[in-house]
C-alpha cells in the first residue's frame, strides 16, 4: 500500500495521560500536514512540515501538543495531559511540492477518545 | 481570511435522483477549490478540484462542480446518485499551502 498510513487507528486514553500518533506519508512527499476533525465539523488545520522543518502551527495547537518530523520522513503528533476536549479524529495528509497547488492525500485518521 | 460555507448540513435524496451540494467561499484572491468525500471512519478522498481554466470540473464517481466567480460558489452535482454515494462531503479552499474546510454536508441516499 503506497498511501498515507496512520497508526493507531483508534486510541482510548484516560484524561491526563500522554498519547502519541504516527503518520507515514507517501514516499517522496515532502509536505506533511496534521488536521483535527471533531464530530460534525470539517477538518481544521493544526500544523505543516516541509521536509523536517515545521513551518506553521495553528493557534489550535496548544502547548500540550507537539509534532515532529525527524529526517523529513514519518511524523509524530504527541498530546500531553490529555483532556476530554482533545477527543477527535486526527488526520494526516501529504503532498508533493512540485507546484504551488497540488493534491493532498489523506490517511484514514486516528480516532482519539479521552475518558 | 478565506472561509467556506456549506449551508446544508444534510441532504436526503432518493436513489437515481439528481443532487446538488452547495458551497460558497469568501476570498479576496484567486482561489483553488476542492471537494472531498469521507466515508464513515475513513480519511478524505479527493473528488475534484478547480485550479484554473474551464469553470466546469469533472471528477470521480460521476460528480462535477461548477466554479462561479461572481457568486463565489462551487456547487457539487451528480445527475443520478447511488446508495453507495451516502457519505460526508466537504468543500475546501486552499489558503497558501493548507486547506480550509467547510463544515460538511451529509448526503443520505435512500432506496
């Protein structure tokens, strides 16, 4: 499978615990994005990487959230001290910077439930 | 700031009937517009995109959309829907390198 891969698909955690999600983009895609989608809403942009550099972070990304993309390959999104409001689907997408406007390919997402 | 409005949260329609899902955007610059489909517990799949050129854009699964600059709209249409088209549909505008999504329209196709 050469699509965007996200793990785990589902995560249930207790409030206050830390969680980490992983995203493997399509090979050779140098742009990687994280979005968050809550029930009944469209995805909201969280952060963006070009290669290993994190170029933008949304105001939605509080200091409890951190994202990395070492070596410009896979990416991880960590949430510390989870809160019930963090319950959502976390989507990863990747694209190629061969022109400014190009298709972003999405993974199947990680659904987080904080109890 | 760019934004997208999808006025209809749910659109019920009978199988083989035509459907239109509405999308309006606000932008002061040239826009690049997209429609994505999301099946339950899945990621998003691109249906079609408008970057430039012809205002009528054809996509996958028989869907098409028309870019109307004067009305700032990008409505999605299909002449005859199938049960399998039941899903959530999102309109999006590209802002720099990221996508700004609408709140989605649930298409419910009934037999």
